[in-house]
């Protein structure tokens, strides 16, 4: 019994372990194929070279790397962050950038400076679980806005804003993950981006654009960021967790000057400053290593794993299941047949040695029971195939238990090319709400096409990644060899 149980602040009472956290301990057991966590595949980095860089950083610039710095972040790193964001059409000044401890801290800081208890935050349904954790920690009231396969639905956003206004309420900001959504795996279409910005601008609503996966698309150029078209109305969040390594905990926010100043003050009171060592390591990495080539390596690895997952789902999953077909990023969002509950099914899945994240973790209001998130970023393709086969067996058994025909297929000998999405013939787009056509969600041809072409990004194959003026000044004798 906790002797201080009655002493906690009310905001601490709202803090509960996420569905994912509880799962990590179980999913880490070697016999279990974990399709649950979204851990980047950092083994694809040339770790010996990164180790070398770290050693040289301490030996050559240890007095700075091991010292305090400012909460705004290292100026050279901020310059390089601006260069990275150019790939998505953002032309920002380094002064507009605030370095954070991953984009998770940026989410915390943005919420801290905007949300009082009871304030409304609009967020896609489903939404990134870590963002929901930050919002509830500040006792914000999350109102979900539905998505479909082209991302957030503009009409639904408009409607949500109007509904709030009719109740005398106004949201503090819209939180959105436009690219390769976590957990939904879909991307906000280029056509919808302007419309979403227009709706928010006319409502005076700030947009918080969280974009960890934007450079991990499997086809074509990176999509233009929302921030690229609205510097005054968007706070953009980025991170090196997926494009370099989550262990360095380096992310950033780009914000209009007034918001930026508040973010710096909030960061100062939270952590004084960020790790100088981590910032200089990332700066050195961007200066001295062919990071654009490394992005291609990551994209190829994740594309192969995405294909392994989609091929196997198509081959073995009971026919009444539906899933999204991500064109980048880490996640597939799977809808179960009506009557099945992903959370209730999880113990059976773990007994069958496969783990996933139940959909309810991605909603603040109890929706999502009929969905689950599958990650393909970490296990190798054979493990992914095995995990999906095990999951298909669990789902089929659940369907049969309820007296239904599982429609289960015989596994194919080899996983062949990605077949057409089973749901594509289902007609016009429907929203993702349990009981509202979730099992007939169609995939627009554009998403399917992008997912199956799988070309590498032309910009990154031609662009140079040579040293810039923002380098840390270390000897750069070693650089990554292409994998
Ligand atoms: C959508 C989204 N936002 C933010 C984060 C946090 O990333 P980090 O704090 O490692 O930068 C994640 C991590 O999975 C994510 O998926």
C-alpha cells in the first residue's frame, strides 16, 4: 500500500501505464514474435563508426560535449535541423528551432504551455499513444476526429470545431501525424493538406504537426509538410529517433517566435538543458556521415518488412479482417470482424507466441476495441511472417468460437507480390469508428500504388551529404559504408 496515495496531485491520478508499456515485458521474451513495439532497427547503423565518432567527440571536444548548454539547443545542430527539414519544403531559421529530448518532450512542452485542465485538444482517432499520455497528464480533454485511408477527414474536423463551438468550447490545438501515421499507417493526402490548414486558420486553431516518419516513405519524394505552407499557424515536431537512433533522445520543435520563447522557458524549467553530448553526436553524424544514404538503407529494410507483413496478411488472415497498406513508416492497423475484441484476444495471442497492441490504447475515449496495431519495423521478415501466421490462427480460432466461418486461407508456399487490398472493392471511403464500417474500409488507389511501387527517394539518391559549416570540427576520417 502506498502511504502517499492521498497526496498525489490530481494530474498524477490521471497517469496510467500505457497498453504498450505493460506489453513490453512479455513481448521481450524470445519465444514471442513481437509485432507490438515500434522500435527502430538501429542495428542497420554502422555501429562501429558511430562508436568511433562518439569516442572522437569526447577526446576532441569533451569540454563542450560534457558541459551544460542552453535550453534552446546547440546552434550548429539547429542549423542542420533546418537543412533536414528542407527535404519536406520547410524553410525555417535556426532561431525558430528548439531542441528537445525526443519529440516526446516537445509534445509535453507544447501541452504544458497551452493546456489547462479541462481544455480540449483535437486529435486523430486513433492517435499516437505517447501524445495521448502527454495530453492526459495535463488533464486535457481529447476529442478525436475520424480518419480514413487518406488521413484526417477535413469535413469531420470542421464538424468537430462547430460542435465544440455550439457547446461554448474551443480546442487549444489540433494534434496530427500526417505521414505514415502511428498507429493507422495512413498518410494525409496532398489534396487534404491545404483544406486542413484553411479550416484551422479560419477557426484560429493552432496545428501541432508531429512528423517522425516523414523521411521514411517507400516511394517518391517526401510529402510537403503542413508547416511548409503555414509558418505562423503550425508547430512542427521532428526527431532523429527513426532516422538515426532513439537512444540519443534528440528531437525538435519549430514554432512561431512567441511560442518558441515559451517552449524554451518550459524546457529550461523541465531539464535546464538537453544533453550536450547527444546534440553534438547528432551534429557530427549529420556533418560527417552520408545520412541521406543511411535513410535509403532504413527505407529499404522497412519496405521489405512491410511487404513481408502485407503479403502474409493477404495469404493467411481470415477474410473478414481488414488492414491498411502503409506507404512508409512502421505500422499496419488491422480491423477484426465484428464481435471480436483485440484486448480480450491478447492473452490467447501471447499463448500462441505473438504480441500486438490492442486498438483501445490509441483512443482517449474507449474506442478501438475491434482494432489492433501491428509493427513491422523490428523483427526480420521471416519472424514477421511467422508472427502473422500465428496471429491468423488466433483470430480464426476466435471467429470459430463465436460460431462463424473464419474464412481462413491455406498459407501460400511463398509470399509473392503484394496483392490488391481485399477491401478495395468495398466502395467509397468510410470512417474508422468501431461499428461504422470499420470492416469495409477501402484503400484508395493512390495509397495502394505508392505502397507497391517501392522506389527509393530520388532526392536522397542524388543529393550530397557532405560536411557543412555547422560541423563540430572533428577529424572525419571514417564515414559510413553503404550497406
Ligand atoms: C507519432 C510519434 N510521435 C512522437 C514519437 C516520440 O518519438 P521520440 O520521443 O523518440 O522522438 C513517436 C515514437 O514512436 C511517434 O510514433
